[in-house]
């Protein structure tokens, strides 16, 4: 039997998943799917492990201890990655924060769950890179109405489009930019004093010229392309400044799209352009020269199948499998089915 407390919980969950995340936060379909998956997983856990049916779930049992035990279960029993576990935690915190902001009587539930720290794990050896969609989110995040926003956007564009190492970028000077009749290249001094030239594509040239016009009007040829000012003197930008810029935008995007990595760093953008090139069929030898690797074995880290590649491969052969004649369509029945639909979890 559903109590007033149960109804309150389900009303808030329904409004959160079906209204707030869509109309207020403008979350993407992918993020909505991840949030719904989090709540579906925990409701199944409550049912099978804690013997709490979804129709009976309320704020009293959606508490810190039960949520933490669920996250521990994901880690120890299901073998989920630390990122996945923290995404689930973010979804629950976000929901309870929303409830607390709408009803002060629910604030205590949020405070207790908020105290659950993000899980930490061993170093993940899997290659870290952004998808093309994530790169678009990142490059569109700076407020380009502001001067500093324009600089930050161009800095990230350069990191991604050139695949340049951070120290290589910060060592670039204006006289490292070479203009020809119909093209622009930058001269990069890489590891082992190895010089390579990287072409600047037409779309990037527009950003480059706008940046130079605003930040290097009447600058000397030996000045650094990216700089900070100390006592009105231009000095080479330090790596810590770039890291702070990237982490700032990563946090902002993560709030709207929780699967965006918080640990964004400059080298991840280098990995991202290299992976994009590889996925688009660019020969490994070309990528090697573009990145300035001395050995193609170093470049081979990009030649592996990620989860999306595997999914596409399975989709390509799915029609080869015979259909199951005994397969019956599952149908939810009873109040719980109606409640799942009401909450947006069907």
C-alpha cells in the first residue's frame, strides 16, 4: 500500500526526470538515459537486495547508508568502473539537491547523501580522450563575448587541432607562424629538439587571425603566442594556468553533462585529435608524423577497439543471428508498471 511519503518521493522523481532535467537543465538524451539507468539500477537493487519494492520506496529508505551500499555493490559485485559508480552518485546527489531546493523539509536527505565522497580507484590504463561531441561541447563552453573567453577558446582549439604537446604550445612564439600564399604553418620544436611543421586549417586560421588582432597588436616577433601579464609585462603562460582553464570548463560541462570527464588535461586533447584521425581512416604513419612520435609503436596506442567500436561491430552482424521463436515480449503489469511510466523509468 502506497503512503503519502511514497507518493511524495515518486512525484519528485517524476518531475525531476521528466520536467526539470529536460526543460530547466536542457540535458542531452545521452545524459537523460544515464540518469534513468542510475535510478533503474538502484530500484532493482532495493527490490532484490533490500526487499523494498519500487512502489514502497520513499525518502526515508533512499538514504545515505542504502545509497552507499548500492555503490559498493556496483564496485565489488558488479565490477563497475569508478567512473560509472561516480556517475550514479552524481545522479542521486543531483536529484536530492533538486528536491531540497524545492522543499526545505527534504534538505536533510540531501545533506546526508552529499557527504558521500566520490570513489577513488587505481590508475586507469585505458586511453583517455574526448569524443567529437565532447570536443564540441568543450570548444563552445567559453563565453566568447569576454576577451578572456576568446583567448581560452583559441588556446583549446590550438591544443586540439594541432595535436600539440602543452610545453610545445607554450613555447610557440609569433615568429613560429609561417604564412605562405595559400596556407599557414606553425613551426614546433618537439622532444629531442626535433622540428616539425603543422598546417593550420582554414577554420582555425579565422580564430588565429582574430586572436592575433586582439592580443598581439604591435607585438614583437619573438613574443610568446600565449602569455599572461605580470606587472604589465607579458610572460610565458605556465602549464598550471592552462590546467586551471581546462578544469574550469570541465566542471561547468560536467554539471550539465555528467559523463564529461572532470580530469580533463591538455594531453587528453592531443589523444582526442589522434583518435579522431585514426577513426576516420588516417594512416598510422601520418598520425605518427603529425604528433611528432619518433617510433610508430608509440602511435599504436590509438589502434584499439573502444566500446563504441565494439557496439557498431555487433550491430553490423546482428542480422546474421536467427530470431528466437520462444522469445516473448515482456510486459509490466500492475501498479509498479504504471508507477515506472509515471516516473519516466519505463
